[in-house]
C-alpha cells in the first residue's frame, strides 16, 4: 500500500512542531534550573551548554531548510526566535547579546539598500534596460550586456538588491524580444553572485567579512576583482554553451520602444551620489559610515516620498542578521572549548585549498551568511587573517551558484520568474551552476594560494 502524501505531510508537520517544542522546553528548563533546583555551578553550566547546542543546531537546520513545516515563519523569524532562546536559556546574557550584533554590518546594508532603492525609483534601471534593448542586436550581445550589468552593479550595490531590480526588467525585455527568458535570468542570478565577489559591498557575507577583518576596500577589490572578472566571462560562456540553440542568429523580432518613466533630475542626483559613494569606499572611508551618510542624504528630496524608499528595504534581512549574530555569539560563548578549537585546528584551515573547500561545503549546507558566522571563531588562530578572510569571501560567494538554493540571489530570480509563469527548475540551474562553481572556485583558490 502506498503512503498517502497528505499523511506524510501531516506526520512531517507534527514532527517539526514537536521538535520546536522540545527546543523551547530545553531552553526554558536551562533558564529555570538555577532557580528551581539546588544544583552546582557546573551542572548549571552544563545545562546552558546543552541548551545552547540544541538551539544552535535547531536554528541552523531551520535556516538551511528556510522554513519550519506547519508554521508560517521565515528565515528572519527563525533567527529572531533562536536569538531570543539563547538569551532566555542563559547561554548569553542580554548585555552580551546587544554587543554581539555587528552594527557596522547592519548600517552598511541599510545604507546600500537606500541607494539601490533610490536608483530604482529614479528610473535608472529602466533606462539602462531600454538602452540594452535598443543596442543588443544579437542574442550573445544581449547575454553579455546582462552579465556585465548584473555583475558590475552587484559588485558595488549588494547582489540581492540588484537581482530584485533586474529580474523583472530582464524578464520583460526577453519576452518583448521573443527570446527564451530562462538563460538570461540565469545570467542575472549567476553573474550577480560572481560579480559580488569583487568587493566588500558586493553581498551580505562580504559586508560581514569587511567588518570582521577590517581589510581595506581597495585591497579587497584588487585581490578578488580579477577572480570576479574572469568568472563573469566564464559565466557568459557556460550559459551560451548549455543553451546553444538560444544564441544563434539575430533577435527574432524588433520590440517597440518601451515606455520608460524616469525622473531625470532625481536620476542624475542619485547616480552622482552613487559615484561619490564608490569613490569614498576606495579612499578608505569606513564603508558603513559612507553608506549611511549618502543614503541619508538621498532621502532629502521632494520627488519621492520617504515611505516609498522604506518599502524597498529588505527589513527582514536586517532582522535575520541581528538574530544570527546573537545565535552564533551564544554558541561561541558556551560551546567553543579549547578542545573544540584543537579539533578544528587539526583540519588545517590555514591551508587555502582546505579552507576554500570547507567554506564551499558549509555554504551549500547552511547558506553563505550563516556559514561565514560559523567559521568566524576559527579564523582568529590562523596566522594570515587577511588571506583567510579573502578565501572565505571568495569561496562562500562563488559556492552560491552550485544549486538554486545556494544563495538568496538565486531564489529571488527564480521566484520573480515563477510569478510570470517562467519555471526555472533545480536541474535547469544545476547543469550550468555546478560546473560554473567548480571552475570559478578552482581559479579563485589557485589565485589566492599561489
């Protein structure tokens, strides 16, 4: 007899609810043990250690899946609940939880989101799309233009935000030109991941790494920029190779000129502010300081109401970051004993190929942002911190192309495409993303190792 899918679903929901309840009970028990039971300090410490381990594993498992079956909670909510339980259990005092949140990372992300929102609302990306439509007369030129735009803008303006803007524009453009949207949408996602490798402001994990490592913006870009540039060329080549029938001949039809709504004054002002921001990065102004100042100044306008810009900001991402910082700090505070450090040290993370491979695997198991936070405590004992952080940035970012679940940027593009009826399946992404990841990781690892 075959199992009824609805019965399996009910069992899965019941199991997940029971496990969540168990985690909560363990956290509360650890919190109440010193008050209700007469036990020694060592027993209290052990109970907090068990609670921290359970909360950490449960939170990371739920974050890796992206949801909890039977509950309407997303990754941001999971991170917030995990953080709250870490504090409730006593694994991390509330004062230390406040200190654990890296405000440089949150501030830089917020500032960059305001800049990208201002660019979109000014009509800049629509104008750029119209220009590409007018000048890309052959499919390969169109692919190259999309890879270049996605990769370059993602390098400086956070790839997730760029994918949110570009995915619907590219979808509209390719349909208007009579092309198959899938390879061009893959180009948006994959090029955004590869291009974002280049700088500290390219993606959320690089923003964290920049804050943790204090590597100068210019050094970061000069070291990883070459890898990103080569990776973008390989991205275009592999997409063209695996979708050969799409990239032969001319564009099948002339699309009528689109109706572009742009505020010229606002667009010039926002572009000028963006260029000034990039210059400030390269002259070594603290990125968080530069981003929040420029972002704040962009709000001083009569042409766009502030609430429209606020609506463009991914507040849930900022919340998820805050929660993750606290979860990892709680685990670090209670679980990382000298024996654990000694065991991790035997993995030889000081060797570039080992660290690169470890980060690639971790990033595909728990996603790249949690993976960076997970590896952070083990970077301190390494001799060459800067190289280690650059390897982590490179590997965690490029590994995002391996599967469609490897990065938020991929999921954004897939979800935006699905709304318009374009389905990008696991295999559609994997057959290009897997070889792209392996090739670019090999190049990046050799570049930083030799």
